[in-house]
C-alpha cells in the first residue's frame, strides 16, 4: 500500500466512527448480535425487522450503508435493494442471508448489492471487514467520482479560459489595430485642426527651441514648418537673438504656471497676445517645455478703441440730453428765488424814497439844532413823515426783505454752481474726489425731477474718504439712478390727486477696500423675471419715446468696466428697489 492509499485508508478508518448503518434483519437474535458488534466498532446502527419499515428509515435517516436479509416481512431483501438503489444508486448494500440460493446471490449482485454474506456468521469480524471494505470502496468511488468531476470541471474551465483568452487576444489585437488606426487618424486630424486654427501655436523645449509649429505661424514668418524646428523661438518670432525680458516661455520655466502677455510685433502682424502654458512629460510629469499660443489682437484692440469712443460719445450725448431735460426744471428753480428777489428790490426801492425824504428832514433838523434855531414846525414835520412812511413797518420789513434776497441769491448761486459742476466735462483721468459732493450736486440739479413725487433723505458719511474716479461719469450714473427712482415712485403713485410722496434714501459708507453708495426708493420695484436684463443695452420697460434703455447699461459700464467696481440691485416688486454701488479706494 503506497503512502497515498495508506493516508486514504487512515482517513476512511477515522471517518467510519461516525458512519450510520441501517440493519434490516427479521431474526431479532441475529439482529441484536450484529448491532452490538457494529456499535462496539464505533458505528451508529438503526435496526428494523421489516423491509417496508427499512425503506422508510432509509428515506428519512439517510444511512451510510445498508445490511439486509433476503427474507423479511413487508418488502423482501431484493425488493428493498431495488428500491434503495433507485433512490441512491451509489449506496453500499450488503446482503446477509442464510436462506438464499446462489441465484438469489447472483440476482442481488446484478441489482446492485456490493457483497453477500451467508448466515450464520461464525466470525463477526468477517461482518466488520465486509462493512469496512464496502465503506472504503464507497469512499474510493466517491473520491474517483469527485476527481473525475473536478478533472472535467478543470478541463472545461481551462478550455473555457483558453477560449476566453483567445477571444480576448483576438479582441486585443483588433483593439490595438483600431487604436493604431485611431492614433494615426487622430494625429492627422489634430495636425489638420491645429493648422486650421488662425492662432499661432508652437511647442518649445527648455532651451527655447521650437519643437513643433502650426502652419499659420509658419506663414506669418514666411517659412516652412520643418525649417523652423530646432530654431530659437526669439529669433523666429521676435527677430532677435537675445531673450526679451517679457518672454512668456521664460516665466513659465521659472514659475511652472501659465503666463499671458501682449506685445506689439510688426513681423507677426501687429498686437499679439501670447499665452504660454507648462508642458510636462506624460511619463513622470517633469516640466519639459511650454505650449505657446499667440493670438492677433490688433482688430480687437481697434474695436475696443472704437467701442470706447462710441461709449464716450454716448455718455456725452446722454449727459447733454440730461442737461437739456434738466434745463427747464433748473430755470424754474432759479425763477422762483429770482422773482422774490425782484419783488424785495422793488419794495426796497420804494422804501428808500420814503426813508431818504425822512433823512433829509432829519438833516435839516440837525443843522437847526447846531444853530439853536429849531422851529416847532420842523419836529412836527418829522413826526408827520414817520407816520406817513409807517416807520415801524419799514424797520421790521426792510431787514427781512434783505435777508430773503440774500437767501435767494445764495439759492441761485448754489443751483448755478451745481449745474456748472455737473455739466463740466471733467478730466479723462481719474482724480481723488469727494463722492458725497457729487451726490449733493446731482440731487440739486435734478431737484425738479423728484421734488413733486418724493422726499430725499441724504445719509452721507462725513468721514467718507476720497476715491479715485471720473467725477462727471459717476455723477451721470447717480443722475440716471435718481431719475429712475423718481419715475418708479411716480409710476406707483399714479395720478396722485392727494399729493402723496414717496421716499428716496441715499447713503454712503466706507468699507475695507471700497466705499459703498446705496440708493433706495419706495417705488414700483423691478419684477424678478427682468432683474437680470435691466443692465442690457436698449432694454427698457418705459413707453416708446420715454426711455432709450441706455441709462443702466452705461451705469454698469462706468462702474464695472471703467472703475473696477460693482453695481448690484435688490428689489421686491411693488415695494421699491435698492441700487448698490461699490467703488474701490485704489
């Protein structure tokens, strides 16, 4: 017996201690004798003296081996054997009989019995040996079956694996072929795409040499792409051997970050905006150069200058329009104090005649007093003059007329000064100005726009710092917002027969890096669905002929684009709106 067989035998021997034997024997003495012996050998036994009962026990208890007599009540041994084999084809069955013939033994073995023992059994060890041999055979058969099953599964698995691997290899080959074709197609497509882009595109190495260029760049310098490869970038693009200080590639090599700058280079067609981005080795992410993209911005700069000129003209035109619109109101504002100044001057002129007459009589009385020749008629005359000119009235009204006239002159002066400041073209460069003064001036010149519909509350911070700005343009923005606020209140009030007024509150506050101006009105407000559109050029909610849709668009351009500030709006429809301007301190 080899080592493997011995190990299997030992394993089997160890495992038999847990095996269950179904013993079908109608001779109770023999049954008990065999059961006792088998139990002593370490087996569990189930005993019965009836074939039918034995089949039921086999079905329910699932024994490991069956020992059966041939002649029993119920099913006989051959019937029991046939039924058991039908249920469990591989079950070990041993026939133990003392009444069977040779034909019975042959029939039993044909049906599927594993062994045949005759009774009486003189040596029970023979029974134990038969049981052990049957269990060993069953174990070996099971092992053989399991081995064949495992072998078949392994062969099937390996075959399937080989087929799968073959399919994968075929698919991988196809994929690689497709990938190679795609790479070639992508390369051709990418080169065509890069060559179709009007921008200048070049790949530079660490030594400032050209590695790749697109055709537009080659055409711009009058060379073929292959002639440019390996040449210094500055020589080809800038016409010089030395590297310029503002070289974007050098900055990328130093910082590892993208760099953008604009240069004027006639050989490339004017103003060029260069953007250099770091280029890394895909294998280890090492910086090995940069991708340089140059865009001709000459046309854009021209358009920007034209746009700036148009916006400047538009702003000037709107300012002239504002001055024209405010002229009638300003004339009215000046006319009122002018009228009462004229009336007071007329009163002073008439009063002066009466006072001059009185003074002449007093002068005559003074001369008479010096010569001590005062006649009673003289004092009587003076008393009559005082009563005639109503001196007590003149003494009270003349100072009041002078005060009112001075107030009127001051009012006219302030209006004229405000209009002068507002209409002044101003400097084209930013100057340090007092935002509060701009607000006060604008409120003054626009008084006729708001005084009939709103009261204005100024909450201006006296400690507000000066800010750098274009005073005339910021004033125009404030005027636009103020007029819009007045129109919004008028829209909400409607016909307003009771003379009710709304409120416009203008406040200023210093912040960390900017100053903040807010203008809040109690007007009709702005519907939520159009709040994002109000800064669009030509967008207006006013009737045709009453609005150009340029006021807020110009305001945003002045605050955001020209001053680097912010212009925001907060509004609830039906309750009013708040416009917030933030202008930087630097």
